[in-house]
């Protein structure tokens, strides 16, 4: 029998900024690495915090900073994946002004995924659903049961398998898409997206 162990790789925060009158949904997800009998296993994801907020985007960005500062120590710094579909570039500029370097996403109903060298992506909604289904079907996504919105998220994730992604499930889908699809991106790039706490 070889060594078996589990370690916390880091955190990825997914955020769907809501449009006017719509809440912003935030999911904090812990990435865990497992080795069983000296054999690396697929990464697992644990939803450890859910948050919904309304109000000025500057206040919501402050929430992101507070969530980041409360995270447990990990091997890599946290990353932020931000859905800006409903709010666009003005919120991206506010994130940058606050010292937050995010992977910015616009969710589309099309078929093609595009991206540029500055971490801006257009992602078909079906691609998000597919990435989420892979980790759900493999039992690689866990939800902390003590969260107030845990049961609501679990119900949304079941619907998300059929492509109904929104609300609390969308930030989770963003994170699984990013971590699964972008595995080839060097970790020093992935893990420095968030920037430093101001």
C-alpha cells in the first residue's frame, strides 16, 4: 500500500453579478487534491460558502474582499471567476480599480466558446452545464450542509443538469468550468487572478 492523502489546493470564488434589481450570487469553492496508493485522483470541489447581495456594485466588491480575507490558508491564492453578462465592462473596471484581477465571463446562448489573452471569455450556457454535469455525475462536488442555502443550491444543481443554470448554480458552474477546462493553464497564472487584498 502506498501513501494516501488529501490536501487543500486553494479556493475559487464564482460570482454572478446581477443586473438592476437582481441579486448578485457568490459561491466560494474549495479545491481538494487526493492521492490514493500514490495515484493522483481527480480534483474534488466543496461549496463552503454561498452569499447573495444587492445594492451598489462597490459594496458587493467589498463583500468579495471580506470573503477572500476569511479563507483558510491554502497552497495557492484564491481565483475569482466573474459573470458580467448582465452588467458588462463597467463592473469589470470597478473590479480592477479595487485591485481584483478576475477571469471575466459573458454567458451566451451560442455554440462557440471564445477567449482572449486578458482572461475575458464568452461561454455557451451548455458548456457550463456540461462541466457541471461531469463533476456532479462523478460525485466530485460537495455542498457544506450547514450553509443556510445548501438545500436550495442542491435543488438548483439538479435542474442545472438539464441546462437550467442560474441563481446560485451559475457561480458554481463557472468555477467547475474554469477548473476543469483551464487545467492546462499554469497554476501561477490561475492562482494570481484575484490580486492582493487592499
